[in-house]
């Protein structure tokens, strides 16, 4: 565990710089946030934090408004394509 050796400022700076690097490489926002959070948790808390991204993912899957969002976007895109083809 590196948490006892790192200052709060270093942890915040590390997460910010890593987020910028992920954004500059063209990663999607949710992927960049998830990767930085999971990597920082592993770096700070060690092996015990391996379950944190897993449980957060399942919590998101059980959030029903998030499940309906992709279908809503797909239907809107499909409707837009049909109206432009006429």
C-alpha cells in the first residue's frame, strides 16, 4: 500500500495527469474515468481494492435508467435516419 507514503497533493496530481493523458490518447470519457479510478485504487489501497471496480460495475448495471439510455439513443438515431431518407 502506497497510501502511507504518498501525500494527498501527489495523489490528486497523479490522477489529474493520468486523466489528461487518457483524454489526449482519444479514450472515451467513461473509460478514462473508470481506468484512472481503478488504477489509482489499486495503487493506493493495494490488492484489497480489486473488488471496487467490479462492484461499481454491477451497481451501474442494476441502475435501470442507465439500462434504458442506449436503447433510447439507438431509437433516436434510427428515427433520424428514417426521416432524412424520405
